[in-house]
C-alpha cells in the first residue's frame, strides 16, 4: 500500500465517521433514544459525547 493509498483510506474513513456523526445529530434532534442511535450508527457513547451530541 502506498502513502497515497493510506491517505485516501484515511480520508474515506473520516468521511464515514462524519456521516455517522451527522446521522446521530439528526436522530437526536428527532428525539430518538440514545440506545437506538448507538446501535444504528455503531458509534460509541464516548464518540457522541466528544462530538457534543449527548
């Protein structure tokens, strides 16, 4: 794997995480229970706290 491949892979992973965080924010705004948000997004409670979603 080249350096460029690694950079691209990191960018893709970062984009996926940002998408999941945005989904979590929207679900929280809609009043969906945190346990459901955690299960659906696959994020951890600490990730939601770090990103000020909960």
